[in-house]
């Protein structure tokens, strides 16, 4: 039901704006930059966090500098189209990606011809090929993420490679409970890396020549420095910020929207949301029969002196044991501190009882079983992050689309990782998504 703006103005003071953007993560920052370029004069970017950058968060202590998660950028990212000032701040890196296999080997990520197929032996290779042929002939109907992966890899390779176990850690639920439509967006790489045909093709082809983009890490000082520059750039274009905001409700009025912040009201004729759909539904008092769930992520921050047991900077757990899903060695990017390496470990909270102590104990036990990080391993700190990314349980795609349609019916534009319940693994994807949503035309 529409609310009369004039009646609200009699009760409290209303600040008039052209556009309100909810969420100051990458999607929100890019949206504000695009809108400013389109001629909007009075833009307010609002976030309930006290910082900008959304879930791009760092944690520092005693000279160590960790990310919450594992965040790597590229020098050809479209984000730099909107904020070219960021490029000199990044740290060029040369990361390598690896994984721990169910056989306890250090191998290539995400799959290895040598270790996963040839290493299975003659009988194993026959089982791999047989299961792939069987899946292609008799298991074409794909209802969930497990069946999608099985179609391309077959049951035997899916388990032998450890991908099935990693999928459980990443998605937070069993692969046979993962919505097929949402999972396909995150799992298209399986058809490229996991299919036997493509593995053979890559084995026989030469590596492509020519320049590649440079991999980058955020500045050692943290994301505050990086996105502080983006904020200054936006402020010069007339964008204002409201951080640590306490939003109580959003009302549709005849010619726009009222956003209530305590005893203040902000009015704008256009409202864009990049915040979690469930939060937006609550603010707009939208009812639904199902709640969209998100991952709560525990990050453990360690320092270490000794033999870590692998060379890669980003290392995934594809084994059948251990709750941790990925670790990133930040000392490979920024250098050691007093001779000690340091790294961050990601664990899905629900898979370890939501406890940092449980996560640490499980991680140490798994390291011991696989002879990794032999030496002095010290926990420096931890961070629990809610709403890290969507859980793609079955039916989630439909209910997310339903929520977005309800917001659109009010005139609210909702997109991004959280605003569209759409996992976006990089700032590149978040930028392109915001550009598409707002009609940004990229120069060729």
C-alpha cells in the first residue's frame, strides 16, 4: 500500500535524494559510479556495515594481514574501468592453486589427468570410463548438482577426485540437495575441466601463447585503504555515504521510496538494493513461505614456522575428511613476519557446530593425518562472517526469483551476489552484473 509522502514529512524531517543504493560492496560501489555517470546528482550509498567493500574484509594483528576468504583480483578487471585509481594500490602476485586429494596427494586444482585418472591404474581407468559412459547414456536427467557433476565425470571420478566432498564443504549442503539451476552457474567449469573429452583435448594441445592478465592482491594495509580510494572517487562525483546505518523499514510512496533510519527518513525516487534478499524482504514487510539461507563462514588465522608440505599459495581440501575447504598463504603475497609464514583457513560454520574451537581442533587433526604444517603452528585470531554467500538448496532459485519479482513490483531494483541470490566469485563478475542491470555500455 502506497504511503503519502506529505504525511510523513509532517511527522519527521525527510531528506530528499535522487537515488539510494543499499549495500557498499563491489556491486553497490559500481552502481553508484554508473549512476553518477548517467547524470544523477544526489546519490546516497547506505550500508549497515561500518566499512565499505561489503564482505571484502581483512583482519590484521602483530604484523600479519589476512583476508576473510580468499580474494584475488586481475589487472584487466572491469572494476578498474570505474575506479582506475585502485590499480596502483594492488600488489602483483603469482599464485599457484593446488588441492589435497582423497589419496593424500598434493595435486593440481581442480582436477589432474595424472593423479586422478592415470593414477587410478588400469582397473581404475576402466571404472572411470565405464561410469562416464553409463552416465551419458542413462543419467541424462539432471535434477541437482550431484547429477550434473556425475553426467560430466561419472560417479567413480567424482568421488575419486574428491570433488563430491569439496562440493559439500562449499555449498553447505549435500550435492544432491543443491538446486540445479543455481549450481550450474557455479559449476560450468566441470564441463570444461572434469569431462574426459576435454581432459584429453587439453593434454594433447599446446598452451595458448600471448599475454595473460596479472593476478593481484589487495594492499597489505587492507581493504580500508583500497576502498577508501573508491569512496573518495565517488564523493568527488557527488555520492554521499551513510555507514553503520540502522534501517528499520522501507516504504513505497507515490513517487518514490522512504528509507527509515531511526528518527530520520530518506526519500529517493529510485532505490537500488545489493543487500541480502531476506534483509530486503524484512525491510519492505514482504511475506514468503520460505526463507533463503546463506553460509556463515569461519575464518581461522594462523602463523607458522616449519615445513608446510606444499608450494601453492591457494590450497583446497578435496579429501574426504576435514571440515576446512580452502586455505590461502598470505605470506606468499606480502612476505613473512619475523620469519613466520601466515595463512587463513575457511570453514563452513554449520559443518563444525559454529564453533571456532571445533574448527581449529578439526583442522589440526586433519593436518596431522596428512603431514602438513609440521612445525610451530599458532592460531593468531578468527572471524565469523554471516551472509558470506548463498546456500543453493533445492527450490532456492525459484524463491529468490519470486522475491526479486516482488521487489520489482514495488519499483526496487535488486541485483548482485546478495541482491539476486547469485554467487559471484570475483569482483569482475559483480561489476559486469551491475553494469548489465543498469544498462552501462562498455567502450570497445
